[in-house]
């Protein structure tokens, strides 16, 4: 029997008028053929670009991004993230565009836009809702819309879906279908690419979930997990990142306590790791656009449901304070100086949020450099891997291309260890950067050696 349903073309707050109605007598359209359907991806960063290239192997794919410069680079075979090789880009059967009208050609639309927080650490749904509007304006009947952006549970169905339905005049389950599959990309990890990481999928119905399992099997070889619902899939992703944030916060707090007790936290962790069920986390700067951001979505969700989420909020506070602790530690290492850091020349090695990753978004090196500058230090930063396409802080720091040309320095802080740092620096080269007994903070412990410890006032967590 054909389904007869009356749908509102305009789902705003105005009273429903009869001339705004349309009569639908068609059967719901069939789901696309997962093996060959055309996929469009909104957002071409670490998450979206590998998806476009993966789906382009079976049928022409569409990659949409608001950045004209990024689209031009991709067309020329350039990916600034370093996740995709130029030859792959040039060979891909893919359309890279800034024109959302091209989405009308897609059978499946996957949303991979960022979900940041604002200056008050409240969720900024702007990019997500803008993508939903673009989808609604260009959605063809029978399409499947899949969100991958990390959000708090309920966002896909309560925030994004109503916009798509209102703008398109379509109804989910009758004209199009909805799904969620949280991204699990691990930037700068050559051993865990898109195909190597098990993927969660969830649809608005079991049939849509089965379709998503078949669809993602085109690009993911590590297996698929079918979640019980879209909300469960949303919650699983945000739990993954929050768990890491809370555990690293514990290590950072232990680092502070143990250091005041004269005990090195990494020695404690090494000893504790001898037990089979100890989880190995280490202290450090928690930045980036996932782990340092996503827990705030849970804090906000808790606020809406009358729950303070004390543990999650406290972990965020601890990790946000860690850069300031390192500045205080440097002052302690300068204990003989009555003027603290004022007038010192400090070299900071590293600016991106993660080893071998060019991304500087939300890197905690920036607030650390700001704090150094605020206390009177002259700050020099060297990071040949970092790609600076926006301002994140570090206003008092000077980015340099040759750390040896600008030396000597009164202190050195190594925030992370790029492969290029391991190639460029060893005990002999580090010694040439600063005079004897200069403080050296080595957050990863990558340059600990008898020569370095003899020359520097060396400290690692």
C-alpha cells in the first residue's frame, strides 16, 4: 500500500496553513546501492578527505569545503595535513568544490565539519548547523545523510535533522534517511589510517544501520560496529575522548604532586606499569580539536540536565592549567635568579598539538608561551612541522627558522618530539643552544642522556 502523508514544506513557528502542505503518496524510496552509490563529503580535513578518496574508488565522489584556497590546493594535489599523498589526490575520481549545489548529485552526504567551543567553552554548533542548511537546500529524495562530527548525544536528531527537514521540505524516513558514524581518525599516525580503525555506525532504523555497515565497508577494513541507536553512537565517541582527557588529567595532577615530593612521575608510571591491569597514560599538554574540546560538550549537556559533571569539568581544569605549571617549573629551575623569568631568552621546541602533525589548533604550547612572555621572557619558537593558518596565541613569541642562529638561550623547553627533532637534535647540538646549567624541560623525555643531564639543569615529568 502506498503511504499517504501530509508534510509541511515550511516547519517554522508560524501556524500551519493549508497552502503550505503537500500530499505525498509515494512509497519511501529504496536505500541507495551501498557498493556503488555516489558519496559527497562536507569538510575536507583529516576526517573528510580520506573518505572522499576512499569512496572515489568505486564511483565519482564529491568533496565540499568552504575554503577556496584548500580546494585549489587539493585540485593541485596538495594536502597540507600530510595525511594523503599528492599522487592519490591527482588520481582520484573526485570533484573538489566550494559549491554546495553539487551535493544534489550525491546519493549519500557525509558531514565532517568541526565542532569547536567558543571563548566560554560552550559548544559552537555553527559549522554543523550551516552544513545542515546546505544539505537541506540541495538534498535529493532517497539520499542518506550521515554525520561524523563529534557531538553530545541527541544533537544529530534534535538540532541537525529539524533544519534539514525544514529547509528541504522532506521528511526523514519518507523522503531521505539519517545516520551517524563518529570519526576515529588519528592524525599523524601512519599505522592507523581510515581503513585500519574499526568504525561505529548507527542509522535511524535497523535497515539504515545495515546500509551504513555496507557503505563504510567500502573504505574501512578493520570492521564495523553497529550501535544500538544514533544517540548511543554519539555518546560512544564523546566518551572515548573524555576518558582520555580524564586519565591524562590524573597523570598531570600526579606529576605536580610527585614533583613537589621530589619524585619523577614517569618513574612512578614505569613502576606501576609492571602490573598487568595498569592503564598506561602519561602527563603532557592536552591540545588539539578533539580531546581538549569534546568534554566541554558533556559538561554543557550535564548543565542542561541538571548534572554538574564534576569529574569531567575538573579534568578539563587540570589539563588547562598544565601549561602554566610548566612555566612555574621553569621559574623554579631559575631559582638562583631574583628576577624570575624577566629578561631571559627561552627557546620552545614545538608548536603543533601533536608529534609529526602540522595542526596547531588548540595547541597548549600557545598559552604556555603567552605565560612566559607575560612574565618577562623573550620567547623563541621553532617548529618546522607546524602549519600556521590561524591565530592561537603566543603573541610574545617569535617564530624562527634556525634555532642555532638565534642562540644562545637561557632555557629550552621541548613540548613534543617530532621525528625531525630527533634527526636534528642530539646531546651535542642541544648543548650548543645554551650555556652550562641552563634549564631544560623535556616533556617527552626524548633527550635524556648523561651528557644532557650533566650540561643542563634537566627536568622531565
